[in-house]
């Protein structure tokens, strides 16, 4: 038989509440509706089922056998619907038990541990899977919904109408040299004067590589690149052994600080990296993402006042 349009899940929920509470007033309080609305829902449910559920004794409604049958089966129906909704939302990445987060290698020094530890305090049941890669690769994975959110450099790669972004902090690009280098005691350096030096860089797709290319262009030099590497920690390690120079963000200053020094670039050659959270606009109401957004805002405030 066809299901009547008047037979709705909301009316069934009101019916189940009435069966638990036993009267209109308590049901209305639990469902946060009026007594009249409860009465109308029950009467409408009887009409939709085309059979009586209650008999009237004065102002009281006494459940019939049909009401108890409906109660038993409807409880399972409602629970199945709740399970169905949750599984559907999880499949779409909403309120899932796992948050897939992407980030840059350089942000694992301070930013990512700080954000994740606070997020775990807020949502202890949430498992977080962290993927480290380049800006470009992480943006592609976010676009294809392989990741729920990314914390990266906000630049041309993140300029997408489907994305929402939350700036967290700004970082400067420095010249990184070995502590034993003749440049180590320099307070500020003009990059143009280093056109004959050997440089190390990250591979294309990394934000720091893009920024380095821009800095070199601004300085009017075509650097002698000895080696390209695919992660910033290898790059720092190479600089620490004196293999070459590199352009690196200030946030890595605590890595190999005994053997690597960061030197400011002269004003005209300076550029800034803006680091922030990026996520799909279509997921901005997801509870897990809302918690992450809140923690990133907190981090941004703390960074601003640090």
C-alpha cells in the first residue's frame, strides 16, 4: 500500500514521546511544542494510518493494542533512520570519527602539534590522520575531498571559489646559512650580492619554493641551484652541513639552530608567507571542522599576542 503523505517521522517521534510520558503536557515539554500541537500530531497520525491508536476517557488518551504495536516497531524505525543519517553524513565527511588533515612539513615544528593537541582536548573521540605534503598537492587533495581541511600557505593555489580560508599568522622568508659560513655574522643580506653562491631549494609545488622563486626574481638573479629536495627537513639538514644556502621561513628557526642561522633579507627583497586553514565551503557546518576552526582561531590570537 502507498504511504500517506501525512505519515511523517516527526509525528512518529511525537507519538513515541507521548507513549513514554503518558500525557499531553509532559510530551509537549519534552518535544518543546504546545499541548495542542501534540494532540493534532496524534490525531493526524491516526488519520494517516487509517486506524485508531487511542480511546478517549475524559481528557485522557488511552493507548489501544495498535498503539503498542506501532510503538514497538516505530522505535526501531527511528533508530534505523538515525543510524542511516549518521552513516550518510560520515560518508560525506560530516561528523565522521576521523578528521583527515593536511599540512606542510614546516608547520609540524609548532603550529600543527599545538592545534592538534587542543583539538583532541575539545573532541577526544576524534581520530586525526595527518598528511604532510606540498601546498599544491594538499590543495588538490582538498578539492577532491580526500582531505577535510589543510593548513598551508595562502597563495594563488588556495584561491578557489569552493574554498573558505582562515588566516592564522604571517611568516617572513630568510636566508639560511651554515653557522660557520662567512655570512653567519651578517645582520642583513642583499640577495643580489649572492648571485655566484650555490643554493638548495624545495621541489616545485611547495609554497616556500614559489616564494623563493619570487624573491630571486625580485633580486634580479638566476640562482645556481645545486639540489632540489622534497621536504624542508632535508633542506635544513643540507644547509647545516654547509652544502649550500637556502631561503627558508622563520618558523623553522628552532631546527638545527646550533648549526643554521637565518639572516633577514634587505627590505625590498622581503616577502611574507600567510599561513592559514583552508576547507571546502560545503563542509563549513561539519562539527569536526567547526572544532578545528575554533582551535585555529585560538592559535591565531595567541600568535598575534606572543
